[in-house]
């Protein structure tokens, strides 16, 4: 009997696939090098402070930013893992954050690959989708936690938002297969637990993940049994949210009022920040004509509805759901490029998308400055680079863990707790801190030019302040200059 013929070997990838893969690999390499540098910006100090508190106490860490025994949503499952790593390894919190960033980046890359594979079998689809997610934005540079543009990701890769977004892509991939294949009860319960972990790790990315999950399930149009098991999975997720010991998740549902002013800038310059994404909107239109139940179309519609409702109603924190509209449009542009019907149509899509990605890459070219000395970059690229914040490591020879530092709101209050100290007022709105308003008033009064010395002294005693970070003109009988740092900052010791 003749042996059955061997299956034909898969065709080698073509030059387009190789080129797209090489471009994606270079971008990933850039992000890996950024993790090694870990540039200071935004909320990095607050997440480092969270790891600091968990390193010292896993049971009752208290507020990560101020000396108060209150719960905090910063104590998420992911930060608990990093806190345990810091506790058992005795590594610096910044080393731990780098390790967490590598894990989050790997989770995001594999999540994108898995999710795109549920939408397309084309070899180039995952790499092209990654490039679209990172580069297909606009020509006005924009960075924010939970937003996945290249420059934003470079500054937030160690944040819980990136880890959570990676989990979200894995959730959508797993959920899509479960809804189409009628997975067993155990699989649905696992999905419910994963959904809860996402919500606990980063609430705003959790909203994006939930909208994507709804779109995925509705698009699959599962049978009655799958809907019942989905309900069981949702109940399991709600149980995890109820039992999480570090903070009351459901108490956050009424806390958005204090965040509206912080998030108002999310609605600024929308055309400049996102106009390249219109290419993806066109691609979504093509997908909708082919299938009115397309998951990306449904995902986009849900995200756009939430963001528009937030802008119209003044709930600007709802703008954090913008990735729920951006992600499906960016993925649609990539998928239309490899799957549009005729070869000429695909070639047209490739040319337009290639030009848009090149323009997006040029807009975010300043990201190179985080791994290359800006002085070594071409002048046109160096001009796009935004210098990261200097740290407060110069305080550490004097300021000890748990000391309270009087510092101005904003950047100092967001960074100083990273080194173990507390500040009088938190650097970000804190819903669980009952005396937040009083603390903020105290800081404003202390730094106000006309405040009497007796009142300043009373504020220092009330909050047990041991150090003050201010300018060189902070003359007060209770202060003695200890050292000077960058940008004209001075560390003063409180004498009594």
C-alpha cells in the first residue's frame, strides 16, 4: 500500500508579511528599551508608593500617599503581586516596577495576537494590528494612563493600566471562543473571575473591557445555554468584587464627581489627537455592510456612545472609555488592509494605512528620546521629545520611610511617596480619604505668601510634618535648610 502523501509545507511568509513583522518587532524593541530606562512621568510615583506600602504591610498598608489608615483602590490584585515580589526579594520598588512592566508588555502583546487571531487568519494581521494600535492616532501628541499610543505606552508601561489592558485582550479572545463554542461551566466561571480581576486592577480599563465583552458576546449570538452560563460567570465575578478585602469596589460607583475636573482635558482637541483613526471608521463601515453583527462595529458603537454621553452630560471621567472606540477602529483598519476583497482594493488600503502609520510614527518619534540621548537625535526628532520628570532620589539620604513631607500639590505630591515618605495632601483625588479637602486647604495655606507663621507652625504640628520641600525663599523659624535639588527645590528640616 502506498503511503499517504505528506501535507504540503506552509508557504514561506511573503515580503509584505516580513516587512510588517520587522516594523512591529522594532517598535516592541523600543518599548523594551524604554522599560529599562523607566522614564519618570505622571502617576509612576503613586504606583511605586503602593508597592512600598504593600512591601511593609500586606494586611493593613493604609493610604499609599498620605499617613492615614484608609482603604485605597490602588491596592489591586496586580499591585498585590508586585508588593509580594518586593517583600520577598528585597528589590528596589523601581526594579519591581520594571519587572512588572516587562510582564505587562508581554501580556499585552500576546493578548493582541490572540484576539486578532479570532478575527483574522492572515499572517500579517497581528503585527499590522499592533502597529495600528500604537501609531494610528493623530498628529497632536497625547499621553494618558489607559491610552495605548506608543508615546503614552512608553510613559505608562509600568502602570496597572497596561497590565489590565493586556488582560482585556485575553478576555475578549477567550470570551469569543467560549460564546461561539458553548464552553463548559468551568470556563465561564473562569471568565467571570478574570473580568472581576480586570475591574479591580484598573477601573477605567475595566469599563473598556466590559464594553468589548458585551460586543463580543452579542456578536456571537450564543444559544440559551451559553447565556445561562454567562450569567453564572457574571455572578462569580460579582462575588470576587464583593469579597476583595482592600477596598469596596462598589463604593467607587459614586466617586466620579471628584474626577471630572481632572478628566476634562480628555475632550480637548479631539480632531488633532485622533483624526488618523477616521481611516478605521471607514473600515468599520465596510465591515458593517458585510455583517451588521460584526464585533468590532458593536464595540465601537458602545464606546462612542459612552464617550459622547460623558461629553454631553459633563461626566468627563467617562472619556476614559475612549479606547473602547479607538481599539476597534484601529483594528478594523489593519484587518481591512489584509482582507479587503480585491487585490487592488487591498493594495489601496495598504498604501493609505502605510502613510497614516508613517505620519503617526513621526508624530510620536520623540519617544526615541527615552532610550537615546536627545542630543544624539536629529534636531527635528529631538524637538518632539518631552523631557521626563526628575525624581526625588536626592531626598533619600535624609527622609526616611514613613516621614511626612510638606510639598506643593501636583508633581511633588505624586513623586515623593515613591521613596517611602508621605505627603500632607494626596497628589490625585482620593475618594476614600475623608479629610482630603482639609489636607488640601492646609497645603494651600502653608504655601500662601500671607499666611502667619503661627498658622504655618500649627499645620506642621497637626500633620506631624518632619520635612518641607519648597523654594529657596521659604524662610520660617521652624525650618532649617538641609540640601538642594533640581529646579531650585530645597529640602528643609522641621525643627519642632
